[in-house]
């Protein structure tokens, strides 16, 4: 508030202009009721001049209030300074009225300086104090907005730090599992291990290319899933049957980076690792109104009714809460015929398509 924004200047001009119109209306009604001569031009002109004197006085009082506002720990000196400022405005306004009265004709006859000063003190000292009060309201409102902005910035920084920490946990998690799978194959089938390394390279490339981004398109996320499934299919062979059912409208929907990978990994672990017969893992995606719905299903042994989330699922849930708050949902359902369905619902937001 040291430099007035145009909104305050326009507000002060508008307030005193409106005040002049209201006072003019009252004076005209009063004179008319008493049978006195009524001249709109004369009354409106004098009140507009009076309002014009108040405009710089008001702006100066607002500036002075912003410069020395009352504080809880320090109020005596600012209070004395503000009272002196109000007195100075009363004196200056009285001097301006005395100088301009021969042309404006506020008084007939013109009063003496002392009488005019006393009259101005009685009428205008309270107005100056009210202006100081308004100035404090503006100062405190500005401070409140600044605190809100600072709190918002701090919250965004905290959320970003938490998301970075969660992502930092996620990358070593899937890398460890993938390398562990490759280590199991390297002594038994070198060609299969080589193929797994190629798929791992694709997964790493996807991770590194978007390491500084929290979001990606569902299409890119499915490319990463294909790399991961490629690794697991080499490991499990025909025991892992993977299927995708993706609505074309959902391919360019925005999703958190590497969100599906731990869900698919969890499905593979529950469907394939505990069975010798072929097991199915399916990823579904569809748009339902303004929501994106993602599902990962398996036909494995299922999970306990109240599963304790492993790091992958717990990480995913924490990331979704950070990114979307109450606008997201992650539900785990044990299917009646065996198996598990993980359902994620997110706000539908599209990424820009590459032409």
C-alpha cells in the first residue's frame, strides 16, 4: 500500500463523488422544505469542490496509515502519529475552505479563521479517524492475503517435496524387482535375460524422460506397463496372460506417472506367483462423464478383506491424495470368484496431443 493501486484511487474518487451527490440531494430537499431558493448547479458545484478537497486528504491519510499502522506490540507512537495526521488534515482542509470560499460561497458571510477551524474540527475530525480505520482494514486485508499466498506456496512446496519423496521410493522399488527377476533368469536362459534387459531399458527410459513430471498421458503410461509385462512374461511364460481393454477416448487422459505399474505388479504377484496354472491380469480404462476410471484385475487367490498395503499400493494411494485430495478414489475389491480388482477414479483431464 505504499504505492496506491488504481483500485484504491478510483474507490476514493467514487466514494467522495457519491457522497457529494447524496449531500446535494439532502440540501436541496432541506431548502425546498423551508421555502428557500433552490439551485442545483450552485449546491452540486460547492459539494463537488468539497469532495475534491477530501480526495487528496483521504489518499494521504491512507498512505500514512499504511506507513505507521497500529500494532499489537507497538501502538502508542503510531496512535499519536495518526492523531497528528488527522489534525493536520483538518487544519489543511480548513485553510483550503478559507481560501476557496470567495469563489465557491460555502459561507455567507465568510467566517473568521478561528471559528472555521473549530467548526471543521467538530465536523471533520471523526471523518479523518474513520478514514484511518478504513486504512487499517486495507492494511490488515493485504497482510491476510499475503499470509494466504505464503501458506499456499508453502503447502505447494510441501506437497511437491512429498511427491518427489514418493517417486524416489517408487523407482528403486520396481528396479529392484525387475533386476531380481533378471537375476533369476540369467543362469538358466541367457537369451531370455537379454530380452528382459531390453524391456528394462525401455522402462528406465520412460522413467528418466519424465522424472521431473508428476503426470503423463495414459498412452505413455501403458507403454511403460508393456515394458514391465514384457519382463514378467519372459519370467513366467504362459503362466501370465495379460490383456488390455482401453477406451480410445482415455488414451490421452492425464494420469500420475508410474501409477499403474505398482498396481499391475501387485496383480502379477497375487495372480501368477501363487499358481502353476495360467493366470490373467487385465488393465481397463474408460471415461465416465468427467471422470477417468482405471481398473487392474487378476484372477489369482485374492487379497485379504482388509489388506495391509504394501509399499507400491501405499505409495500410489499417498500420491493420489497429494495430487487430487478428495477428488480421487482408490478401492480394492476381492472378487467373488477369486481374484482382485483395484479401481482408481480420477478427474478427467486431457494432455495435449502431438500432431
